[in-house]
């Protein structure tokens, strides 16, 4: 646009003038943006920083003329993200005074959460870190690479019935949305069958996952109960809309035995979800380091951590009709596979698997001579690993691919060379135990 050309020309003229006058211009060494004289945060030359009255005036003039704030290349993952070390208060650097609620109830409002000092000392007083908060009935748009979807009274809980829906407009070049459940305490699923009530649940409707983001969501009811600390990846295409539909009756019981709520009613509920838009492709810039491999609903990049089934509260059954993958980053130095140790492991058995595969230690169903866990009514964790061949022959080991029942194999710990796990559940559990899902610790094996 003519406004952008005017801004870029003025910045280049200023850069040339500064060098001619012996005034330092801050540039990140070795970056493509440095060669073009574009300001970036971090790794500045000691001789100066490319911020000052002229830079601020140019930005204000450009924004006043209807242009969008020109995010410095490479900044905050390429998106101008600020407060990157505080996942509950991340935002985007914008010109001072522009982080305001514009009164449009359809687009969310801004909250100042920092001064953008990571962009260099000249940014202080000229730019502000703006956190985008989206409430019921609003739409995530206007260049919001990071937004927060919260219940209306957050951080306070809700106790009344409500329908709370939002839309997320997918930005150009964006190929994935990541949902981080910073706070998520909703009424519990059905204790026996694990299904979320349609009157007390949250459902993510994505065009690229018409049956559901975790399987057949119309059958399992979506998300409910406790999901604080969980995350979820959803594939998207630029220009489409993803909807988050939340329905609450105000009388469902939140599983307080593990929740952090400490109020006079067990029906109090709340949520705070960070939504990150991730670009992909050859010219992608924004949040590319967060991109998960295709087909992964969850992606763990740390060398160790914890994985938990969704809606897990320690006593409600795991949801039926799940079908999703958990992926791990194999780029850890000297990575050779994974070791997984269960804290809780109770995956359902059904049909011909019931009784014969319940203990979780049998590889083959003795009645059918077929691998355990494969009956359509059962559920399993799919991961190729070794386990002792039988309870009597611990010195002999066999490869096992599917894990179900009350125990994670014979030892509660398994190791394998894969970096992908599959989670699948049927819809007709007939267990003599409570199939409450799993809570496990993982570690990337390095051979060191």
C-alpha cells in the first residue's frame, strides 16, 4: 500500500541519515532483517538501537492513516509477540495508546500487560504489550496471533447457566491452532460412560476435523471436567472459521477432589484458554517453532514431562470414541526413543477382550488368539514397545503394540523407539474396573 511504502521509505532514509551522522542503528547480527535495516529485539549492537522519536512518529502516522502496526521481522517469533515467558499474559507489541477496547462487542478487548522493553530501550514509552481477551459472542481477528478465551467473570468462577460461544478467524499462512488450557474446570463427565453432557461441555468445531478434534466429538460430548495444563492442536486453512461452543446449565458438579476451586458450590466453573495461530510453509514466520507434525493432536517438545488423557479427574471413565495421536519431538540430542511410566493406567476393555485382557499384562487374548485391546468395544494406547513375554518368563521379551486393561504391561513402565502414540476408545465398555484413562510420565531416551 502507499502508506506502507511511505513508512518503509522514511525508515530507510532515517537509517542512512543515522549512519551518515555516526548514530548507531541496532540490528540483529546474522539475520536477514538486519541486512535490510529492520529493527529486531535482542542481540543489539552496543552503538545504539533503532528506536526514537522518528520511529514513534512514523508508526503513529501510519496507524492513524488506517494501516496496521508493522511488526519487526523476527520479533516474538516473527509476530511481535511480547511477554513470551509468561504464558498467562502474552500479547502483541502495538503503538502506545492503541491497546484499548474499541467498544465493538464482536472483536474482544485489549489489556496492557507490559511495555515491550524486549524490543530495546527506545520502545519503552512508545509501544505497549497488548493482551487480546475474547469473551462470549466475540470473534478472534484483526491480527491476533495470540488470544485468550475466558469465562465472563474470570478469574472468578461462574455459577449460572449460560451459552458462551466464540469464533476464531484463521489468518493468512496459518496452518494450525494450538489451544492451551491454562485453567479449565467444568462439570465432570458421566462417571460410568465418560461422556460429557451436551448441557455441560465445550466443543471445538473445526472444518478440517468435521467428526471432531479428538475423534467423534458428537458421540463423546467434547471437553468437560478437568483439563488444566492440557493442550490441543487443530489443523486449519487460512480464511476459515473455527467455533468454540460452550454450554453450561449451572448445576453440573465439578470434580473438586482435584480441582483448585474452593467455593461454597461444587457447580462453580471457569476457563482460561490461550489460542495461538501457527504459520506454515516456506515463507512462514509466526510461531513456526510451535508447529506440530501433521496429524498430531498433542505435541511435546520437552525431553521429559507428563501426559494425561483428556477430562481426567481420577474417577470418571475416559471418553468414548476417541481417536487421536500424541507426538514427541525426536530432535533432542541423541534421541533413541521413549520410556513411559504410568502413575495411573486404566484403559477400557470390551466385547471379547473383557475379562481375558483386563489385567493389562496379557499380550494375546487367550479366548480369541488375537492381540488384546483390538476389540471395537475396547480402548488402547498404541505404542510399539517391549514387555516380558509372560508373567512367568520375565527373561523373555516380546514386542507389543496395544496396551489396555488395568496396568501398563507387566511392570507399569515401557520403552520403545517410536515418537508417536495413538489413543483410541470404543463405545461399549464392560469392565469390572473403572476405566478412568491414564496419567503417565515420559522421558526421551538418549542412550547416555
